[in-house]
C-alpha cells in the first residue's frame, strides 16, 4: 500500500486545521497571531484498525514533491518512525502526531 501525503502550499496558521483529516484537528495547535505561511504535508488518518506510521522512505518521497522550499514545513500523521523524526528535525519542521510509540524503519518493516 502506498501512503501519500496531501500537500498544501502557503497555508496560514489559522487554516492548517482545515487541511487535515478530522482525526487530527484536535492536535493541530498553532498561534493564530503567527503570520507565517506553511507548506503542509497531511498524511491520511487511521484506516480501520491499523495505524499509519510514516517511515523515512514514505516521508522522503512526499518531501521530494515540495515546490516551495522557502516555506516552513508542517507534517501531520498518526505516527512517525525514528528515522522520519530525525529527517523532520533536520528540516526544522513542525510535527503533529497522535502516537509517540517508538518505531524504527526496521521494526515497522518487520511487522508489515
């Protein structure tokens, strides 16, 4: 299964929550006074009983489609692997997730 992020450009802080699935609306908290525009990578919510954990390969594939390298990045998903979080940290991205359970790319691959 290929997981793809919906990408939205030039999104104001007060509009980010409108770009995410209903599952994530409660966790997206940004200062409404912030005049920064963001590129938002919104991954899908949970499907049935499974959780969508974003590994580094999936993340890099989505990030490679970014057409506005000069904008701050927000990434939203149910969860991320350790490697994905490291990539996002290097990009100084704002990350919103529902799960903080530790996954690595290898441990996720072992069960899927």
